[in-house]
C-alpha cells in the first residue's frame, strides 16, 4: 500500500511539472509589446507579472468552482433531508390510519429514521 502512495505521489509530481511547463507556454503567448516575457539577459527586464497574473486568474477560477460545488452539495444535502422527513411523516400517517398505535415514526435525523414505541 505504501508503494502505491509513493507511485501516486511521483506521478502527481510529474503531472505538475508538465502543467507548469504548459503554463509557461501560455504565458509566453500572452507576452506584451512584442518582447518575450522572460529575458535570459536580465531578470529586471523579465515579464514575470504575466506568469503570476495567469496563476492568479487560474486560482480565482478554481475558487469559484469550489464555491459552486459547495453550494450544490449543500442544496443536495438539504433536498435529501427534506425527502427523508416527508417520507417519515407519510409512513407515520399511514401507520396512524392503519391503526398501528404501538409504533410512531417521529422524523428523520440525517437520513436515519427515529422510531419510538408507545
């Protein structure tokens, strides 16, 4: 099991390197003023701001996607809880109409039904 995790870590490091080089190519194509974004002669003439601006945009997109996924999961969790509550209430009504007074379903608690014997 440990060797599997080591292999997964090495693969993720390799993929990270490929993605970083892809980002460098994208930043190279986003150069401004007709000059290269990274100068081999002097670091002061380099356009590293283009690379870091690209990283900032990607991080903002990632944060937005994470927030959207969180909202979607919260809505889905609330819908499941409402459905479980409605199901429990319907079963309690059916039991009351059928004359089964020895057991009453009180409701749902996180998807689990709570039963109370009378």
